[in-house]
C-alpha cells in the first residue's frame, strides 16, 4: 500500500464517520458580501481556538475565518476543562469575529448568540430538540434525561477580535462518552448526522444572528437576541446552585437573563443577584 493509499484508508477507516468536504463547505458558505470569508479543515490539531487566535495575532486571518478540525487533542471548555473525542465524531470549529463599532461591553453576548445559533441550526438540520444551559452548554435529551452534547468558548483575539469555538458531539456512541452524563446527537435520535449539512446549517444561522445583532449595535433587546436566548434556555425557571469565584456558592431560582447576559438568581429571601461568571448546577426538585 502506498502512503497515499494508506492516508485514504485512514480517512475512511470508520464508514459511519466520513471526512468533511472542505471544498463543498467553501462553495456553500463563502460568498461575496457574506460573513464567512474562509473555511479551512485540518485533520488534527490541539485547539482550533488557540490556532485561530494565533493566526489573527499574526495578521493571517480575516473576520469570518472558520477553522474546523476533524480531531481536537487539546480542546478546552470553560474553566480550562478538556474536551476530546474520537476523530470525525463531532464538529470542532472556531470562527473569528471582529464586531467593529459595537461597544465592548456588549461583546459578552457573543457566546450566548452563538448558543442560540447552534441550537437553532442543529434543530433544523438534525431534527433534535435542543436547549441551552447558561451560559454556554448545549443540551439534548437522551432516554428522558438532559445531557450535555456541546459547548462554546469565546476568547479575545487582539484589541478588535473575538474567537468563538464550538464543540458538538455528533456520532459519539454510549461507550465513547467522556462521562456518563454526556450526550450526542446520534444518542438523541437525530434524523441526520451528516456533519457537512449540520455545519452549514449552524454557520448560516450564526451569520444571520450576528448580522442582526451587529445591525442593532449589539443591543440584545433590539436585535431579539435576549428574548431568543431566554426562550431556549433550560436554566430559567429551575432551582440552581451557582458555584462562584472565590469558593462562594449561591442557591436559588434562575429567574431572568439581564441586559448584560447575566443569569439572575432569586434566593429564598427574595434577593435578586445577577451572576456573570461561575458554574451552574441544575438541582432536582426536592
């Protein structure tokens, strides 16, 4: 077997997990006047976020650049948690956004905006009911239980850029889950697990929401983003425990998403406290 033959055999070693078609993705997404300016697919990398931040710093990436990896070996979630999965079992990608003229104070809505776009795009293309756990987790239902199937991580890229990374479990089987509480689209009975179709749907929806948000000068209410996020947020109305910086905890009912994208928790004493950073745990009813 020649080296080329060996490479081709490796690409198609799991027939349930064909490689992404980079050329077709570019044809479907990159267009004059559109947001997406480049779509690159790499077979393997540590972190698409880290790579795209570095490319932006070196002046080698424009707004609308999309970097996709078939396998991520050092993917990161919030709080520096590791994210890894078998090759071609999910969608692991990052996008570079430069929200010029939008007040920096509103940039914190970008990961929430991405969550709305991902949930909407996957619901349309995969036929799976999805929900958002504040601030950046994608939930699906497997066997009657909510499980995390994806996550979002936003990082600054210089003075004028933000790289938003997305990881979605698509075809992970039960025995491949990193933890029993995780899920995937296939385990949630998705009608399609074609990653090309899923990625196109997610990126088109992300372009729509980003364009709308930017046209409204980043105003979450005027753009409809605040209402859309609240409508799809599984955290609202639940009793939660917020594990906050400084080893502080706050327990109460999640009652709102405020204008800054913070989760408002109402305690048993009636105090309303906005939470902008922390780990949220959905508590079961007593």
